[in-house]
């Protein structure tokens, strides 16, 4: 077992702590790190016998468990992660970044994890990116994607202060990752905080524009998306299609969306997704947070497994 530390004792960090304790056969909880001594996360960790510190990254570095820590998850904010990375990377710690800081490579486990297992600081993009980029990549594996637009709708009750403080980073990071990881020539991301009561489960809409498809290509895309949904659901059990994939043949009016207008004809592919949380610590409607912690856990477990394979 490899010991892990989590920086951030809020909703995401605490949920990740419970996932490590309940689900992981590779990781063992080392230290939960916060900055608020009165936080619920630190209190829960203390009751469970998990070492804690309320002195942030400096408290982690000074902690007796620090030398045994192999992986550090950062569930703070984009700005805080930049500072944390400056302190921890020179000390040889592997970082899994759940903020939009994007210091390290963007990683979506079912798409490109194997290519970045040696990266010292892996960025988990955003909740919207983890939910939608696999679908964009599934389409781009069949045909070139000229444009991809995603809309992530989450309950406002599942958007904590970190999420709200990083809205700009969310849209910018997700859009870049749609292009770099998803393979779209141009990407756009939108987040909607829905105040509905009772709270809504996370829902995501993915629209991609490709050259006009024949029936064989459409079936290839359907097969690719189905395979991808299964791959994501392997580590995020609440991830699923909300309804059937839609194909809409369009004319040259879509040129305004495309980087290189060709005056041709296109097909718009629309995919509707739903992400229900596992409710380990967070409520089931908080699928946006659950997909981040689930994906981060998968990344860290594979990093450790890869290291053990090399050692063997």
C-alpha cells in the first residue's frame, strides 16, 4: 500500500478520503491537510484515527508522516495549487491536481492516462471535462471533430467556494482540454449552477460538429461512445447516457463555428449525459464532485501500480 495525503479538507477532499478508505486496495490514507481547524473534514478524519494538520502545505511538510507519503492529492484552488506544487515537487512528491491550475498535463483516465503515468503533477481538468471529454474523444477516434461544445449543469448546492472562485479557470481549462485531450479542433465550455430544489443530479450536454456522416460512420460513432461510457462507468458507476445520441445534418450555416470554414455540409452529434454520485460523503446529486474524486483515485492507483511494475 502507498500512503497518500490530501490537501483540502472541504467537500472534495473529504469525499476522496472516504473513497480511499472504502474502495482502494492500492492507497492508504496518510494525512488530511486543511487550513481551518474547525472544518468538518478534519474532525471526521480525527475521529477515524487519520493524522491531520490545519497548517496547510507547510504543516504537511513538517508532519511526521511526510516522508512516507508517495502521492499528494490537491483539492484546494487553482491559486493554492500553484504554491503547493512549488513546495512539494522539489521534495519528490507526485501530485494529482483536482483544481483547474493546469500546471501538469490534462488527464482523463479512460482517454490518455497511460501516456502520463510518469508526470510529476497530473491535472484532472474539471468535473465538466471529466464527464464530457471522453465523449468528444470517442467521436474524434472515428472522424475529425471540427468543433465541440459542452454544457455542464450542476446543482448550486454542490458548488462550493472553490468551484465558484474558479469559474473562469473552469471554462478556460475545460475548453483547452477538449482540444488537447478530446481531439477537437476548437472547444468551448459552459457551466450552469442550477438553484432548483430538490437539487438536480449533474447533467452534461456535448455537441460536436463533424463532416457530413453516412450511416456507417454514424454507427461507428455510436459504438465508440457506448464503449467509452462503459469505460468511464468502470470508475464512476453513476455515469450514464441520459437519452439516445442524436445526429442532425446541417448545412454551411455552421461555418461560423468552425476554424476553417469550408462552405460544406456537416453533422451535429449531440450527447446527453447524467452523473450520479456514489454518496460516500457527498449527496448523490453531487455527481460533479464525485466524478472528480473517482477519476483522481483511478489516476493515483494506476500511478502506484505502474511504479510497482517497474520495481518488480
